[in-house]
């Protein structure tokens, strides 16, 4: 029993040790009427313990791991670990009734596993099939299951009841969980260590930007996590409405008449140069970039 449970819990604990690197979501969710954090005292104690563990052990180990696997080596390890999680993405694409996405992810898995040397090289991305995260927590949200109370568990990091259940289902949905092979426990522990440390090292700079200047780091992380997850559910996983066959075709708006075009103001010949410049239209400024939006750990 312990041999079967350990490979499941350890990857989740180590992946959760990397607090998710997140910024403000694209669409802020409205503040819920109920209290989203009924266990705040317990959660704050877990957050303080997690910060101490991260500072003393997890962050130094993640930075050491990144230093030992620089450049292409580290990227190959990340690609390999991502490829191992593709079956979970395919399963949840199917559960969410997204056949096109499931087919693309299946092609991505086959291409990277064969041509990409077991996923070490992300060949599918170069042919236009990019990775997209998905999990059972997203599937539950797609079908209207609420997040439940906010939770922060040591090493598991920020979550809610829906995502905690989803992470457990995802962990037993991987083929490696059911496969039998020599040194199963040792291999699963090594993969969990590599995955957790890799995610923590990637999130290091973003965690500093998010929490370093926060007056209340716990509240900042909680608000960002809840809003980001709700934004993902609302934006990506809402069931589309069925088309109404009886709807008439939308009317084409009439073309604008030439008389509606405002006249161009022409400066007088004797006007000073400053007045002539004022009559010219100012150049349009470029659209500012959208704020960065990080990705929650897997």
C-alpha cells in the first residue's frame, strides 16, 4: 500500500512546494457573497510553515538543480516531464467534450514520444501544436462545480476543494501509476523530485515580484489564486450555448455615406507654424502590452 501511495503523494507535494507564479488575471472575478476563506487561521499557519520550508530547503534545492541542468539539458528534462502528463490532458479534453483539442494533444503525444525522443524535444510545438494545460479540476469547473473553501496546506500550497480533488484524480490518471516495472518507487520519486524542483525554479522570479512588496503576502496570494482560477474557468471552460437554427441572418449595416466623413481642417496660410501643427492629427500610440499572466503549477 505504501509503495502505491508514495509515488502519488510525493509529486503532488513537491509540485505544490512551488507557490504558483501568478499575476493579475485578465478578468477579475466578482467578490463572492460568501466567505471564501472560512479556515483562514489554519491556512495562515500552513502558509507560514510553507514559507519557512521553502526558504530553508526547497528554494535552495531548486536553484541548485537548475544550476546542474543548464540550457538544453534542463529544457529536455522539462519537456520530458511535460510529455508524461499529456495523457491526463487528453483524458480531460475528452471529458470536456473537446474532440479537436483531444485529437491535437494525441498527435502531440505521439510525435514527441517518437520523433522527439520520449518527449525530450518538443517537436510538436515547432509544427504548430502547442501544449495546453488541463486537469480534472478544470473539468469539474466546466460542468458547474464550485471551488469550495480556499485551502493552503504546507507543501501543497494554495488550492481549493475542487482543485484538491482534481489533483488527486489527475495523479491516478497517469499511465505510470498503473504500470508495473522494476524500481517503480525509485523512478516515481525521482520524477516527482525533478518535476517539483523544476517548477519551483521557474517560478522563483515571479514569486518575488508577487510577494516581496506585498503588505500581506498571504492575502495577496489568496486573492490572486482565486481570481486567476475563476478567470480560467470562466474564459476557457464555459460550455458554449447551442446555436438557434431559427435565428435570422444578421442584417448587414449600410455603408457609411461620404457626407458623414468629417471635413479635414486646413490651416490658414498666414497661421504660425504652431497653429498648423495643432490642426494635424496626432499619431496613434501603440496599444500597451497586456499584463503578464503566469501559470499555476500543474
